[in-house]
C-alpha cells in the first residue's frame, strides 16, 4: 500500500511539473526586445501563466560590466539584478498575450522596497523568483527575490507597462 501511494505521489509530481511552462533563450529573444549585453536572463522555468516564474542568469566573468565593476573584485551591479527581475516578469506577461504581436514598447515603471543582501559574482547562477502582486489592464506589479544557491541576494517589487502601437 505504501508503494502504491509513493507511485501516485511521484506521478502527480511529474504531471504538475509537466504542466509548468518554460522559455529557453530563443523564446526569450523572440519575446523581449533586449539583446546582449543587456539581456539579463538566459532561461525561464516554472512559468505559471503571468502569475509566477523563475528566471535563470548564468553570471560569467566575460560580461562587460565586470571590466569596471570592479576589475580586481568583480561584483554584478544591483541595478542589473533588478533589470533581470523585470525582464523575467516582462517575458511571462508577454507570453500570456499570444496573438497580439510583439509590443512596441515595454516601460519599467517602478522599483520599490529594493534590498541587496550579498554580492553576486562570476560563476554564480542567479535565480529571479518572480510572483505577481497585481495586474491592471496593461500594467503588472511583481515581487521578486534573487537567489544564489538558495540564499537571498536581493529583493524588490517591480512594475511595468506594455504599450502597443508605433514607437515615436
């Protein structure tokens, strides 16, 4: 009886995992207007609509910001961690709007309650855990936690707006 219960639990876990979406780098590039060196997310996993997701950024010593921040002690700038949070949230919002075409403009509107807990350095795998706070028409607000090896390195609330139409 215990074996059967374990099997059902394992199957349920596999089915729940399979129902979550993901986005590889090609899907992210097709969704966001950002490009290297300003693309701050390599992959997104655990997508639950526009409600929740985890963005992944593999931090490399070859990234241009490490040349000046700081050459002998490279630390990823906090503003780029916040940008990665916003890009993760923006991607899942845009993926939830199929058939509407790419946005003309995506505006990063707000950053609130930002806190930085420890440095992010080359070799770290940075995870952006994003959870929707609220949504109103074409605007979204998310709570984000950036983690490395399960340890909180930064947190913030971010807001963005998607604008359609020709950019002037």
